C-alpha cells in the first residue's frame, strides 16, 4: 500500500510542478516488462501455493529470487536513471533481510494476528533469532490510510518512486530550431 501511495504522490507532485503523465509514459525505459513480470510472479505465489504439494517454505524462495533478479536486471538496464538507484538500494535492503530470515520479512508480533493468508506466507514474527531486525517491517506509519509497518528498504523504494515520477513527468521542453539572424541570412546568400 505504501508503494502505491508513493506512485500517487509522485503523480500529484509531478502534476503540481507542471509535469504531465504522458511525459512519464513516454520515458525511455528499457526492459519495462521485467518489473511487470516480477509483480505478476509475486502476486501468483498464493494461488500456486494451493496447487503445489508440500510446505510453501520449501519453494517460496524461488519466486522471490526470480522476481528480485528481474528487478535487478531492470535497474541495471536503466542505470542512467538516478532514481532507480535509490529504488535498487531499497530492493537490496529488503532482499537482504528476507534472505537472512528464511525468505520471510520480519514483522512485529502484533502484526501476526491480523495477517492474511498471503501475508503469513511472506512474513515472520520478530524474535531473538531475527537477523538484521532493524531492516524488517518495523517502522510504524501512523497515516490513516497507510497505517501499518514498513521497512527501511520500503522507504528507499517509495522515495525512488516519487523521484522517478517527478523527473519523468517534469516539463519537457522541445528545442526550437535556431532562427538565423538577419546578418547570418545575408551571409549565407552571398
């Protein structure tokens, strides 16, 4: 929800600065299908967990590694866009804490009781054996519609998304062809 709010905030701020969404849509991204595929792969975990025999903990790492790899290739392919480096840092921090904690994102104990079935596949309660707990979803966001927890990586991802929309929507002025001055025109005729 936080990242979706960042997309919306980036659009609104970009528009307030005089930018246009069509500028962002014409931004020259390379391999744009990779983040779309990574999102679909992550969204398919719950449906596939119902069909694949055995405990999801045995195979859950595979879609995570594949989706993070797809996003990493997208970031590398678009390395000239500075905001994507901020997002890549967020992805790295999230991936690191997830990988070190059995492919689950650590969350505070009180979150476990209100988790959905999908969230229980992806999250684990913080404990004494949690590695790098400060990188887990431990930062409380008190904003009414976003109320919940986020990680440091999520904040970098969100900031990068806002920056991406601001730079992508920003005013793009077309260069006007230079007009020849009168004396330049006279010299070309001679």
